[in-house]
């Protein structure tokens, strides 16, 4: 039975089975079966009722006249969409027994009242006609005098059909043009807009990618070296076609995509070999009036190509081996009628593979539009890559690189902003100019020094006096103009500016901005208006100048005017999240008047987010929520419904309402604003009344800010009410232990923390001796590679100082026995520890160490070693020690270990719960 053949059993009017083929009666758009019109009538029936998805042509004019109305009658009775059609059935006669030769079959044409065929758009193109006629399995049956049935099976394979449909498109020419463009333009990066002579190879950028596999069951993290791995078949998604890549500003999203297309052009990646064409479109360059094909031609293809937009558009419609990459969704203002939106929604090019990159602030929009089957999160540099990158940057100047890495304050080189490739590049650039560079883990000072470098470079080149870092008048005018341009552009979602917009300050200002390197000149994508366009070298640069504008405005106005600007520009929680970098830069530039921003953030938090506070903190502790926020329609100003999906991928529990993630990201923005301002104690006063540090998926910058927060004296000294997450039983500790009956402990929950981010926090733990709960679930504490990584060693050194710790969660950290052997002995000092969670790590061979520390942990009530590869012998040994030394033990979870049913019963008998 051929492809598309109906398997339904059909019976004739007498009840006897008959062989038959269904013929669709055409009501309009009659098509001839050959070059000469009228020589035969064609009745395509690919689908139900056709033989093998074939097309049938009946050559018998007299027979057709009996079964069809005149053409003018047919026009009067056109069948509307959705209505059933009259169908003719070509049936074997009951009184004839068909022989072996199909030419002996005698048939009659009868009306088939049981078959209903949906109306399908008829393809009258020449290519469709050729496909119909040129199939490799065509058959002809003689059904009587002057009557013949031709069955056109079409192409015998997908490859044959693709070849017929695309034979007129110069595929090889298009491939060669794209590969040449990618190798020349994307294989060598120009990361500094003001210095086009400075180039870096794409292969020299080291970034790791966390592959977040989205499924109905929740999120699962697998670490992969390149996003092309996301296109490989998986058990939960055999054919990934819609991939979302997200990452923080400057983390390397564009560089990663450049690496992807360069690998395709050189054939270095097997996962990409299935794609005949790969198009990488920068969304920030897409004009409102452009179609997708226009964008491809303007950005990627040469002007002298032998094919045009129409040829490419027809090719894309009929081929699925195409990868469309859309870079920078957060840099594009969505338009529902635009081709880009239609591609994302699946209205056009549904069979093509699509990859989109964005900042996290716009992830929720894409989740709604494209429904990705795969999500990637780019984490940035591995700490070891920082050193490698620095040495590669300075090349033969090894002493220069060594001095940077050995500076006393260079310990931040393994954390914070230096794990972001673009920021590390700027540090290297500035260090190359000045050995006395003051290193900082804050963004604003870094950009301040960058602007100073650009101005100095420009003044030296133009012989302009530049004394005491005071901007020359013409440069000062240009900077003031570009600040307002940046702010107004971001408020309107505009990253590309026309020449008339940037020349309002005069032509001299425009020339100065380009020569300084603050604005980058680029050709216009419009053929009707070929005037050049201008943009900032990176979106973070535009955000920096927009933040400067806010700081200048607030400084020059009274407090009331500054408050009005904030209310108009950041009126909702969602807007604060989308424009967080602007506020962070503004706080970095403000002095004492920064309190205007912090008071506004605190007021907005109290007005819109305070009702979420109890749920936010209790959920992480107990995995339950007080209210069903999914049904609360009053929260639309906080986030879209798709925000709910984000938290499912990042949180400790897969059913976390996304609105709680909104609460967290708002706290992140506020904390980073205080961190840039330099007075982090203020965050405690406004946002940390519970003294609970709780974040999921913390970034390197956030971890650096948290480490500073944990050092604050106010944080450790301010009394607070007992958090709802701490039970009354946990509070029954002697006054000698606490010095007071009032609870003063600190709760720290940092779950699902990104790899290598915890370093600064682990170094600070020992200073926070009043920690009562430490939850580091899924925080990548385990070893990677042949040697022990720093996290487990750091933690083992700090744990003995946490003498008031009652709850320790280290589950699902990929810890190996070597890591566990380091950490377990450090628990001996935790005399009041009540809960210990070690599930999801490899504890094989460490049972004796755990037994050795149990005599020191007499207060233990809960121990969980679920799925830890432990043997029955080890578990029996631990069970006996728990019964002997931990009199209040009430739960020992050892499920999913190497024990059978009988051994499980033996262990339970020992425990005698």
C-alpha cells in the first residue's frame, strides 16, 4: 500500500467488498492532464481514497460527461470551504473476476456517498504538473474501450520531491555566498567599535552553555559545549526545531551564534550538517518595512547574486532543511504583522528550524510566541578560561598578563563581571593602557574608565588639550547629547537611529560621537532611503549613557521632579525588570541623591510585591504556596502569564508560580542598584527584614553583591521576627547558645546556583556565624574533571564556623566520594544540626565517615541519602549509628540506593521507627 492510501474498508451497495479508487469531482479550477488542454481531465486525490497518495486521470470524455455538470453550472454551485464534496468511486464490477493482469480489470464509475474529501487548494503551477507526471512509480490501467486510468504516484522519496521542487534555485551559489560571509565577517570579531583594526577569532571565545531541556515534567539541566547540541535528537524531543537562547548582557550570546554559523560554513559540526542553508539575522538591524527575505539579502547576501528575493522566498516555502537564527530579540520592537513575528509564531516557515537569542527580561514574550522545545542559558566564562583569555589577549607580552592576574585585588577575576566575556575584554583593554588601573567588580566604574580612555585617545589623535579629566567643551556637548539620545531611544525601544535623529545636535556633534567611538556608523537596510544609520557599540553602552542621563536629571532637579521621571519611565514592576541595567548604571553615577531611586523602588515593592512576600519565603522551605497566584488577574502589571514558565526551569520546585520569580528578579535589581551605589546596607533596611537570603539561579554579579551583603554589620546585628520557615522546635535552643531568647539567626537559600559562582559567598560564610539554615541545593559543588574543584574545599573550611547551623541542604550537587570525604568531617562542629540532606550525590564508600561523625550530631532528626549509590552494608551501618547516637531521629530516607526489598526490610527493622 503506497503512502497516503486509505485503509478503510469500503463496501458496495450489495454488501460485497469491492476494489475501488475514489475520484474527487472538481467544482472549479479544472486542470488538464497534459500540455494540450482538453486532452484529458485530471482529478488529483492525494490523501484519502487515492492509491498510495496518488493522482488519477480518467481518459474517457463520454464517461466524464455522464458524471460532471457543465462548467457554467459548476461555477454556480461552487463548493464553499468546509462543505462536503460529491465524490465519484471507481469500482470493480461484481460480475467480473479480476485476473492477474491489471489491464483486465473492468470497472464502472458510481457515486460514492460514504467518502467525503476536504477541499484543498489546487496547485496549478508548472512545477506541480511536472511532479505529477514524473513520478517513478506511475501506473496505467485500461478500464474499457477508450477508457484509461493513469495513476501518478509522484516522487518516490523526499529527496526526489525536494530536487524537483528546488531545481530552479541555485542552492550551491547561495551556500557559498553565506559561507564566505560568515567566515569573513563572523569568523573574525571586531569587538571594539572604535577600533576596527582590533580583531579576535571566534574560536578564542570560551563559553559554556547550560542546556535547559523543557518538558511537561519540568526542567532538567545538562551542560553542553555549544548550542548546536540542542539540535540533536533527545528522548523527550526527537527533532528539536525551536530553540531559545538566553543570557545576561555581554555574556556572549552573539559570539556563540557566530561560532555556530562559522562551524556550519566550515563543516566542523555534524549537528549542523543537515541544514542546507543557515541564515543569521541581527534583529537590531531589521527595519519595520522589511520582510525576512529582505533582511537576509541586506545583511548576508551579495548584491550581484543571480537569484532574487522571490527565488529565495519560494525555496524557503518548500524546504525544511533551513536554520533561521534571530539574534537579539530584546533589541527589536515586536510587530505582530512583521515576518519575524510570523516566523516565531509558526505562521510562516513552520518546517524550518529557528533559534532566537534574548536577554532574560524578554524570555517570557518568546515563551508565549514560539513555544520552544529547547532552552539554552549561556553562563559565560569558566574561571580557568579567564586566565587563558587574559594570556591570549596580551599575546607575547606575558609580564603584562601576569601582573594583571597577580594584582592584590585580582581575586575578583574569578567571579563577578569578569566571567562575562565583554566586560573582561574591556578590563584587558584598559589594563593595556594603564598598569595602575583600579580594579572593581562594579560595572559603572568600568564604563567610566572606558569613556575616559576613549576621550583621551581622541584628544591625543586630534591634538586637543585634555587636563585633569575635564571634558573639552565640544566633547562635553556631544556626551550630553548622546545621554539623552540613549535614554529616549530605550524608552521607545529604539537601538538604531537615522542620521537626522543623531545630527540634531549639529553635524559637528555627530562627527565627534563617531570619532570618539560612542556611536557606530552602519549602512541603511533600506534601498529607498540609503542614508547611513547609527547605533551604540553594544546595548550596555546605550544603557550606561541612559543611566547617566537619569543621574544628571535627578542631580540637577529637585527630589519631586526626579520622582516624577522615575514614575513615568519605570511605572511598573515589569518595566523595572526590563530596564534594570539603566537603573543600576544610574545608581552607580549618583551620590547622595541616589536615595530618590531607592525610595521609589521600596515604595513600588510595598505597593505591588509585598503581598507575595510570605509565599516567596515559605515556598522554598516547604514547597507550598498560600494562594493560587495563577488565578489572580491583578498581577498583570508584574508579569505576563508566560513568566510562570520561566521559574519552572530555574527553581527548586517545578510547580513554582512564576510570579514568585518576578519577586526574586525585583530583589536582584534592587540589590545590584545598592551594590553599584556603594551603600549595600540600605538594602537590608528596605528589603531584608526577615534576614533571609534566598535566590535561585544566581548570576556571578549577584553572588558578588551577596558576598558583600553578608559582610555587613547591620545584617548580622539587626533583630528580626522568627521567619515562618523556622519552626518553633528549631528555636528551642539555650540562651547560652544565642545570648538571647530572641531569634537572631540567618537563613541562606541559594538553590540552582550557576557553576563556579559560589566562590565569593563560600569565602564569606565563616564570618556569618549566626547562620541557622544553609540550603545549597543544585549549586554545582561537585568536582568537574580529574582534580577537586574549589567549592567543596571552600565549603569544608567554612562549615566548622557555623556552630548554630540546624539545617544543611547539599542535595543534587553532583558531588563525588572525594568531595563528600572533604565535607563530612567538617560537620563534627555542628552540635545543634537537626536536618541533613545529601540526596542525589555519590556517597558510595563514605558510609564509615558518616557513621564516625554521628556521635557528634546527637540532635539530628532528619537524614536523607536518597539516590546516593550506597550499599546495603553501608546503610545498615548508618542505621545502627543513628539509633545509637541520635535519639530524636524520625526520618532516614535511603530510597533508590543499591538495596533490594529484603535488605530494605532489614534496615527498617534496625531503625524501628
